[in-house]
C-alpha cells in the first residue's frame, strides 16, 4: 500500500453502517455515500487525508491484517474468529458501544439434564457411545468455538459449518447443538433451544481497530485519532 493517506474501512451496508456514520458524525467527521445503495463509494468531510473504504464486516479483519486499511470498524467476534493471534495483527482503539451480541453454546430445551458445559461433555460421550459418531455442533465460528471448548475440557464433538440460519439446524436434523450469535435470545427460544449456563464464548460489539501492518502515516493517524477523541 502506498502512502496515500489514511484508509478507514467501515461496513458497507445495514444498521451497523448507520451506527458507524452516527458515531463519527458525533466527533465532527461526516461520512457520506456518494453513489446509490449498490455502489460502495463514499467520501469524508472534516478529516483531511482520510479516505473511506466500504466493505462487508467480515472482510475488514482481513484487510486490516494485510495492511490495506489503517483503521477499520467491525465486530470483535469477527476479528477473533478470522485472525489467528489477532493481537499481533490489529489493536483495539475504541469500543463503540453498539453492535452488541453474544456468541453462545445452545442445546435443545428437551435436554433437561444438559445445562452446563460439563453436562455437554458427558452428553457428547454418551452420544458417541450410542450413535457411533460425534455430536454435531453447527456454527460459523469454528476457531472461537474450538478454542473455547478445548479450554473448557469438552471433547467428542464435531463442528459442522453453518452459513445460513444456524438456529434451524437442530430442527432440520443437521446438528444436535449450535454455537451462534444472539442479541435477545428470541430466535433461540422460537427454535426450542436454551443457552448453557456457562456457555458464553464471547460478548461482541463494534470496535475501531488499528492495523499493526499498515505502513507509514503514523503522525497523520495519531492526529486523526486525537480528532476522534480516542488517541492512543
């Protein structure tokens, strides 16, 4: 990346983008889309030398890690999931106070004797003994879930990928349990699932991250962060 000023990456659409725009506007930096809803062009007013890049929230961790963005806003869950040893690639600058959601382990309500991770571990062993294969946990968050369950001593499970409605995988018989993001728990409730008492993996929210890989622009970056009131 050449030194063409500071590149700021934000989510390209949705409620998260709106909240980001409001957060920057509250600090005197006005962000505007310059095209229609299907165009990802934008401009920055109130901060000289800063350009705005609109990407999906899931792409922003990768671009920060590659040094193609100096700053980016995305969920703390996505950075931890997509970047191994994330602290060596990006740094948290500010937690923004919105986009909150919890990544949790949930099982069928009908499992009346499974309420904790210890119970889940026992259920995994029993399931394999009866069925001859591992209990399946559907998730989009393989790294976070695997590291969490390993740390908690849960074994004999298999993670299965879910890129759609994860809460429906148990009802559709493609998994026995799930690990997914929830805000109110209403969708879990509607699908007859319950969160394990100690099944919170990560409490996520929108965070302004700084790349540790992007070259140059140190003075300009520090000046911009001071402008935002979040100087390191």
